C-alpha cells in the first residue's frame, strides 16, 4: 500500500460523561484536551450538540466553543454541529458573531439538520417554529444572510455584532443528500462516518461531483469525521473499544445513563444479541495499535478522498484519551511523532 499525502487532523468532542464521574469533570477534561490538541498540531477542535442525554455534556456548543477558544491560542474552534432546527437563526448568528469578534480567524460554524435528541425535547427546544427539510433550508438561508454584506437602505434586522464575512459555514451530514446540498451551495462539508460509515464514499463522491464554487469556497473541501481509538497495544485498544461499544449499547437500552468504564464492561454480562450489537458497532470504528490504525485510516482516506480527518475518541480515562490523540498525531505524518510525544509530556 502506497502512503498518501497526510490529510489534516482535527478533533470532534462530544464531552462524554462516565459513570461515577460528572459533566463538570468531563467539561474540564475537554478544555485540557483542546490545549493538548493545539500543541499536537491539530487543525480544529469542534464540539457537538446533544440534549437530554446525560452521557454527553454538549448541550450548548456556542458556550463551550467560547471556552475552548479562550483556553487555546491558535487552533480553529467550532461547532460540529449547531443543530439548526433547535435554534432561531438570528440567535446563532449573534452567538457566532460574538465568537468571531473575540477570536477573529479562528471560528468555524458547522450546521446540522438533525435535532440531537428525542422528539419531545426537540419540540421544547424548537417552540412554535415549524420543522422539516424545507424549513431547514429557509433557516440556513436566513442564517447565512446575517453574515452577508449590508445592503444600503434596506430595512432589515442585523445580527449584532455584525461580522461580514462571517465565520466559515460548514454543512454536516451523514447522507448523499446532505453532501449534494453542501456542494450546490459551495460550502465545505463534513461527513459523519461515525454515524453512517457505509455511505461515506458515495456521499463524498457525490459532494465533489456536484460542487459549485461560491464566494466562500472555490474548490470542494471535505472532512471525514470518524470514531478513532489508538492505543499502544492491540489488546489495550480492544479493551477500550469494547467499553465504547458497551456505552453504545447502554445508550440504546437504558436511556438516562452515563457511560461505562472498562472495568465495568469487564464485569458485565451480555446476551448474544447484545454482543452482536456491540461487535457491529465496534466494527464501524477505527481502532487498534498504531500500525493497525495507520493502515485503516490510509485506506479510508484513499477511498473517500477526504481532505481532513476529524477524530472522535471516547475513552474513559483522560490520560489514555490524550495518549490516543498523541499517537494519532504521529500516524499519518511520521515526522511529527516525536514532536507530538514531547508536546504531550510538556517539553514541546
């Protein structure tokens, strides 16, 4: 297998909350992870949006992105994604206008069309506003309009602070239809391989085929967001991965719980159906020792032609999670491996 030019690397954080811990601890760990990611040379640090999900403390992406930006100096910070059906476009424009004013040139605004929660919670967040694919299109157009240059004499509401151009707007999705939508608007696109790995390659191919240049973007640019766990040894990666899969199972069958630690997974008893689910879920992740992950990612980038890999790493132990990103930083570009190791140890 011939190595490709290494893509950029970035971080996606869902702020996982573990059993016998708390959201407050996880949030502090996220800020520390962002500082490590910056020293390791990662391009972006994006935070997700979820609601009524005790295992994921990412209910306020604009607030958390501001804290991440304040804790770092150079890494790009953004949302992966703000789920637009939950928000008034004007509110999102003003939140990210504030962030862009405080941290110019560092803020990304990733937008998604899901709700990140159950139907009842989504209705509470949305209020009386309409929902659906057509309404999402109207919301996205309204949001982007707030970042357009002001029109002389026009009697329109302005998002304050007014920033034009605004932060780069990304469309996030997990289907060919979302990829084509991003392409036709000339927007950069992030594909959620972590949600739907099967359609990744055709979706990114559709994005490139349908792309139309825009004032924001002259050529297509695609991120592949994948679940990644790298450990020093294969058995340790298996143990961490199995714990991740256990957490995915609990999220399905026991709503309202936080995520299990590996020792809790080791002690748990699973039905054959549960084990099959966990194996299938783990099979969609990129995990293993460094050589295994390098091979998996090289093939994934080759097939998808992704410009950037954004890694979502859900590991219960904060030091092990940082170690995973440290190892990943050296995988696709071996020349950075020693710098990455020294940075994590505080000597870079």
